[in-house]
C-alpha cells in the first residue's frame, strides 16, 4: 500500500457523468491529488462507460483507468468500473473486477466496491453517493459506516435523479449531506483530517 493514500469510492447513475466530470475538475487541491484516488461506479453499458472514461482522460490531470484486470491502487488516479463487471479492492494495494450476478439489478454495482473498501481500509475509506435512480450503494454504505468509514451524500434537490441519495438519507448513513458545488472543499478538509490522524498513529 502507498502510505497515506485514501480511497474515495463513488456511486452514481442517472445524471452522473456530467456531475462527476465537473466535480473531479474541482478536486485540484494538492492533498486530493497526492493522497487520494477516486474509484467510480457509474451505471451504464460498456460503450457509454468507455466514452465517459475518454472524456475524463481528456479533461483531467489525473490518470484515468478503466479496470479490465487486476491493477495497482496508486495516487492521483481515477478508476472506473467497466460495463458488465463489478469492481472491488482485493487488497490495500490492488483493484480488480469480477463477473458475478447483478447486484441491486445493475452491473457494475457500487455495493461490491463499498464493501471491499470497508474491508481493507476501514476508517480510512470515504464513500460518496451521487445522483441516481434506485438504491445502489446503500448496503455498501452500511458496511462502510460499520467499519468507521465516512459517507458523504449529494443533496437530493441538486440531483437529476434523487433516489440514490435519498436512500442513504432514509437509512441515516450519511456523515454529511453536501451540495455538489461544496463537495470538493468538504472532501479536502476531510482528507486533511484523515492524514493528520494517520500521521499521529
């Protein structure tokens, strides 16, 4: 594991691609560049997710990886679950994919990613649930909270599709409900606190 590298696992669906692009463009603080990497489950077919990854790669100054095999978990990277596969950590140092059944009626699903982040990173994992239909990510968020991780959720009124954020809120899993424009700054402060805590251990 890279020392002091904190995973940020994100779930999004309807309305997600444009939202994610704008959000990631704002995550430019050094502490986010050098101490985090984003792992994204965006619902969609393979062609759409490939196109989404190309757009991110052209726009961001982070490496963008569509995970198609086991890959190292490295800083300043955006990992994207491919169409038709679930993505998850299989250690603190590696990310992989699996061809299991649909979870919450979707594949990729956020739950396998959230569960694995909880298992390997515990309190150092951060989950973010954004715009989307359904309730994908809720069960994984429960596990993240059980392992003392942190959950941020987009304010439903700012979501194209509020169902996924509302599912987290109904279950009272969120540490904070955040307007999407405020999310990068909130995340910066949160990772700063995690880094300070890690350096004191």
